[in-house]
C-alpha cells in the first residue's frame, strides 16, 4: 500500500481537477497534504521539500521561460490587429473559385496564424468567428467546415513558435540532462527549444499538406460538401484587386514569421530573443493596422499577464508535486515498471502516449508538460530515445487528444463561438478524419524518426 502512494498522489490530483479546482492549487495543495500525511506516517522525508526554494529560484532565473509572456503578447497583439480577417479574405479570393477552395484557404490561414501566434485556443476561436459563418453560408457541409477549423486550430500546438514547444523544450532539456547523469554519460550535448522548433517544421508541414489533400479529395468526390464560389460573389464589396489584397494580407504575417523563425534558424537569435522580435513585430503590425490604442493595449497587457501568471503558477505547483512524488519513490516506481515491460522501450513509449492522450481530455498541455513529462521523459530518454523525436511525438499526441471527442479542448473552443444551428454532433463527426490524419503522422514519425531529427542535425551540427 505504501509503495503505491505516488500513484494515489497522481490519482488524487486528477480527481481534484475533475471537480474543477484550479490546476496550480490542486497540484501544490494535494502534494502538501500527502507530504504531511507521509511525514506523520514516517514514510516521507521532509528534506525533499527543502529543495523547493532552489526550484522556485531556478524558475525565476530560467531565461527560456521569458519567451512565454513574449510569445503570448505577440499572439494577443495579432488577434487584436484583425490580421486573420484580411488574410482570410485575400486567400479566399485566390482559392475560393476552386472546389474546396474556402477550406484550403482556412487551412493555409490557420497554419500562418499558428506560426504567428503559437496559441491553439486563439487560433480556433479566431478562425471559428471569421471563417465558419462564411463557409456555412456558401454551402459547405457543416461537419467538414467544423472539422477543418478545429484541426487547423490545433496546428498551433506543433508549428513553431508554439508555446507548447517552448515549455516542452525546457522540460525536455532538464529530463535529458537527468537521463545522461543516470546513465553515467557526461556529454556537452543538450536539447533546446530551438531544436524542437526546427524538428517540428517538417511534421507540421506534413500535417498541413495532408489536411489540404483531404479537403481537396472531399471536394472532388463530393462537390456538394465543398462547392466552389463564383468570382462575382467573392469580389462583392471589394474595392481593391486580388493582388493588392493578397499583398496586404499575406506580407505582414510572412514578414513576422520570417523575423521570428528566420532569426532562430539562422542562429542570429535564440528562441527567447526571437520572442522579443516577434512581440515587437506584432506591435508594429497592430500599430500599422490602426488597431493599437490605449484601450487595446490595456486589454493586451491584461490578457498576457493573466496567461503568463497561470503558466508560472502551474509551474510552481508542478514543482512542489514533483518533489513530493520523488519523496515517495515515484521515480523508482516508474523506472521499475518501464524496465519490467516485456516489449522494452517500444511498450513503454506506447503506454506513455496512451496515458498522455487520455490525460489530454481533462488536462491542458501546460499541466501535462509540467507534471507528466518530467516523470516519464527521463526514463524514456535513458532507454535510448532521441529527445527531439520524443518531444515532437508528445506534442502531436496532445494535439490529437485536444481534437478527439467528446472532451477535446478544440471542440469546446469552437462550440463556444459557433452559431446555434451547428450541431455538436457535426463538430464531432467533422474532426474524425483529421484525427486519422494525425495518427497517420504519428505512425510516420515512428517509422521514420528522421522526419523530426534530420533538420535539427543539419542546422545545429
């Protein structure tokens, strides 16, 4: 019974979260209660909690995490500048006269937004408000329209500069160092947020291409589900040429993406420094669009502070949780369990992916990144897995979880902004093919890990 206390601790946290208690307080409060009970029973050494001040000081000093508020600020600024509306209008002009053209436009715009904001919720909500009414009004099948928007919105999970990859990169770096120490390896090799950014580019582009292929196939085989729109209808109310609209809509986000990702890939800036470039670029775009005033700036700062505070408070609670988990021998328990599996590292990886997928129904990626990954990643890395590949697999796995009915976060985001006439069943039905696509990409990465590891090795080696 005592040996299972780490498992009971994890179960207790999940129960608190299912009852709706705040994540940070659920993590920290449950850990403190278990630590107190364990100390009273004589099965918990309080010396583990003495490391908490150093942990918290390390969080404050962590330069990588500075990227979080800056990328959030960049995303909120772009949302307020109405960049997505201009981009969607210009893309619709370009592809709308084709079968499935509006769907393709939504995917391309969503991918650009993902590469600009890195926030899943913001992308789904923005695309849901802008594109869903247009697609429904022009005869698109409700399930196809909803599925396309939800799936495209989750690209913010994998396409850099993703907030998920920033947090995952920091945690994976610590796990990699820990795994090396456990194996007795003293190597200068590290894994960084930049590695994950670069490693995610090819899988992210594969997802975008497969989404477009699927929508195009539906439009070709079942034209009534994704009809073409006449040029006259698309041009209704437009005062500028398609070329001018495309330049105005496409150049600003592309310039921002090049500034952020280009500075990282070229080695000019670290991801943290690039986040500053992105925030400044987003502010310039918002100002140039005439949307940046004192009221908007106040809203932007408030939203950024709120999200950043949530992230760091969860990180504090997760640090306390991990210390108590270690104090109860949780890491040794995980080691013994994984090493005793008949299939070795393959079985361990399958179990971790299934558990993370299921936890994605009740936990956001922040909680999973800070709570689950530090527990399982060192063990998996010590078994010989590549940290970049493992990070990308986890990110896509969570992306799939956020899309899966009935609890996927992306579905809730879209339901919140969708018109009442769009049935929830249509949303669930629409995402199923895209879930299949994401699972297919996970299989591709399993068979060919080089899809995630080749580009970082070329750029950084």
